[in-house]
C-alpha cells in the first residue's frame, strides 16, 4: 500500500491496526508458552511469560487508546462503512485478522485462567486437609460423630 493510495487518517488507522494485529499475534504466542509452562509446572518459564504477557497487554492498551483517538469516538465498524471502497478494501482484511486473533487470545487466556484456578483450588484443598481445618469434618469439636443430612450414620443402618 502506498501513502498516495490512502489519506492520512486512513493511513494512521492502517498502521495502528497493523500494530495491533502484530501485538495480538505476539500475545497469542505468549499464551501458548504460558500454557506449556503451566502444563510442565515450570515456575521460571511461567514468571517469564507473565512478565511478557503484561508488557504485551500494556502495549495493546496503548495502541487501542491511539486507535480510539484516531477514530474520534466513532466505532471502527462505522468508520469502515464511511470509507471509500478502496480504503475499506485495504483496512477490512486487517480488521478481520485482528478480530480473529483477539478472539483466539481471549479463548487461550480463559483456558489458562481455568488451569490456574483449578491449581489454586487443589492447593487450597490440600492445605485445608493437611492443616486439619477441613470444613467437612465428620467429628465435632467434642469428638463425637457429626450427623449429615437426613440420613443415618452408616454404623446404624
């Protein structure tokens, strides 16, 4: 694409969308590495990916703010409809690519978040059991067996 082909606003949009696609693609790679680090329980690699993921997210946030300023509050989809067919033809593939990679990143991040959540639940459960503060204890503080629900203790059946 040449600068003569697009006006300065469209050129700025093109460059920002291009940078966003690049950053989201990088984020997708980092999320894959994070998943691998979680699966292998590699703390050093996980810490590294967390730092890089944060830096990438900050960069994406800055680019999104830049895009919003360029659009002057107009939604991107509405702006694309206002452009000439040639300009729209140049920007639409980037918009489609950005939407796709952002959706994949959201999915990968959700999966990794679930893995972390389950891991934390398991650790908390083990800590509760090992510390003797298990909420589902079958004995009371006096040492007598606790009744559960409406049923009878197994020894009385």
